[in-house]
C-alpha cells in the first residue's frame, strides 16, 4: 500500500512528515470505523518501530506533522508545546477581505471528542490567534447577495492550541475558512467544490519552529501546501503569493 505521508525531516529523535487532508492522525471516538491513520504510516516509515505524535492536525487539515521516535523526546516536546515554545504557522483561504493583520483573542469552550459528553458543561479556555493577510481577490460570481465574491489568503499563528481554534476564530471575525463544513459558509464551500471538483478545507500547516529537544539547535520544518490546496489558489494572482514560490 502506498504511504500517503511525505518525509520532511528525520534524525535519531524526530520524524516530521506532511500529512494529506482527509487522514486522521490517530484513532478517534468520533471516527471508530476508520482503519487508516497517520500514526500507522509514520510507524511504517520508522521501520515498524513506535512513533509518538507530539501534536495533532484535524483530519481535513493538511501539512507538517511531527513525531518523536522515543518516549523521552516525546515528553520533552510535549512540555515545550505546553510552554508555548513551539511556533506554528498555517495558511488559510477565507471568505471576504480580511484586515491586513490582527489578533483574535476570544476564549473557546472545550469540544469533547466523546459524543456522550456533549450535553455536559465544558470549561472555557483562553485562545489567541495572530493573523496576517497575504493576498486578496474578487471573483465576478454572485454567491450571496452581492454581484461579486471576495476572498483572502491569510497566514495564521495560533498561540494556544484549542480544538478547532483557527476555524472557530476565523468564523468569529466573520472570515470563515473555505471548505469548513462546521464553521464555514455552505454556499461558498459548494462553489469551490463544484469549480475544482473537490471540496477540501482550505487550511494547511506550513511551518513548525522549535528548539531541537536534544541538541537545542533551532529547527524550522516547512511544507508547501499539497496540490489540492494549491490548485484553488489559482484564483489569486501568482505574483501575490511569494510564500508559495
């Protein structure tokens, strides 16, 4: 079976890969019927030896995913994540023309994975996301009540790690991510699904910056958006997309 992961970086302690959209990182109570996970494919890349995920990407999100190759490295990285010592960067395409830059400081209520807990009161936690607009475009297509439709490409930097934080924060500022079935706008999602023949979430983890857990050297792990993401960016002027060159 072809391994859908692409290796980005490997040493004695770490394995970084690109995860395609649509692949779960590991088994989840929500998707009990699924049989394929990034964890098992990363283990195959590691010669069949265990790997330890140190963060997560939602199933529809593609991009950089980091595994530790031993438990001690996993613990060290987990502490670094909790301390905010790991910087994450994402690209997203959103509805409307987002401000040039800004901060979304909006607490979020926990979303439990176990559906049996849905009716119980969940804690609200601080959540902060920084964003920067990279490009804009306007299409001569009437999707809502206007004769044209506007979109932005934005860079997102979450400073906390709440579930679906980026998707919920962009909805909060009225610039929902295209392709987001839960927090987005159905008409726009359908337009892009029909135009490009596939309806993916337009969110990709493109960069992870950290200190190496063993050598303490700065480490920058990068991944270009996969083809299903990049083809939708054809709606923007290519000269406006320096990060994708």
